[in-house]
């Protein structure tokens, strides 16, 4: 799966084949829920792979039963303290009062990191099994190719918590406008076959075949010239951006924080406490 000797606490980083890096989320006891440390380490791992000229393809996977259950909602304020980490972008001001601080923090580690990984110059493959919920989508959607096992399940339950979708708003491009609305409005869990039917997922394989299938695909891609791979990725990404993807992303990010601010003013918390999603979160917090 990877090598813990690479200087990371929450991920594994290894080279399972020539020209291929495998980055594996390694918080299985938390269903690979993403705390601030994991996101910063994942960003550093992508940077390491980018700077290694021998690497042509990166696989992103998860250890344990699930790919990722989303953001770690039990992370302590001390663990989430942005001052522990060197800023990557230029917004900064993470400790500012009001909505300014949370806006800038999420601009950095949620929308910002996901956008960096989407624009990572080399081909990336997400290897998904089990749950991929909310923040988990913000890890797989930036990848170029998604391979999942038959047990994979996808959900964005943000609307259920009074927020208009996760911070990296790729829904219309991943699902199409009408299915994106259904996905958001219902907050239903969609299975691997439905994700494949809609074009969000490239391949669905048996659970026991997932790692081998993904690695074989990475090897096939890695036979191609690196510069040509980079140029092909840039060309397709440019097509999305020319159609207004970044404008839509930024507009939704503002709406996302408008709803956070609305909920804070109305309820004293960043999500709507009357929703099923909020009640579920409260129950988990009590049981934790």
C-alpha cells in the first residue's frame, strides 16, 4: 500500500511500479475522515510527486473499509488551528473574526487544495471503495480518472445540513445539471453502478480486483511520454475552464459561506440544526 518511512503521519506514500506513485489515506480508524493534518500532508505528497521527474501517474486510494467519510467533524480546535501549518495559497488571515476567517481557511484547504490537485500536472487516478461522502468527493473529483469497486457509495449531504453543496462544486460537470440537482436536493447515497452510468466513474470492478486493476491502468498510462500526458490533461481541463467552470466554482463557494453565515446568525452554528444531517452529527458527537 505504501511506506510510512516517507515522513507522513496520516498517509502512505509508495511506488508500486515504475513511474507510478500510490498515495493512500491512512486514517482507517476514522474511515479516512479528513482532518487538517491529513489535507496538508496530502497536498505535500502531491507536491513531492510533481517534483519527481520519474513519476508519470499518481494513484489516490484509502486504507481500511472506506475511501473517505468526508471532513473529520470531531477534530479539536487545537488540531484544526491553521497557525500549525505553513500557508500554501495567499488568502491567509485564517484567524480573522466573523465569516472572514472560515472563508479564508476553506479557500485554502478545501476549495484551494482541491483546485490545486485538479490542476496537478500529471495524470491522477482515484481508487475508491466503500464510502465516499461529501469531503471525499473533493478528493476524487479533482482526479482525472475514477475507478471504484462494486461496494462504493457516493453522497453529498451538504444541503441536508443547510449548505448548497461541498466547497469544490464539480457537481454539474460530474453528473450533468439535472442529476446534479437530484444528488444535492435528496442527499441520497448513490451506488457505483449509478455513478458509472452517469459518467462520473470510469470503471467499476470487484472489490478484490480494485487495487490490481487500478495499478494496471496506471502502468498503461505511464508508458506514454510525460510531456504529452501533461499537455493532454491541460487541453481537457482548458475545455472545462473555457465553459466557465472556475466562475461557477467561485460563485458557489460564496453561496456556501453565505449559508454558513446565515445559519450562524439564525442558529448560532454554521449548519442548520433542524436537519437530519445535523441531528446525525450531534448523535455522533455524543457517542464519540
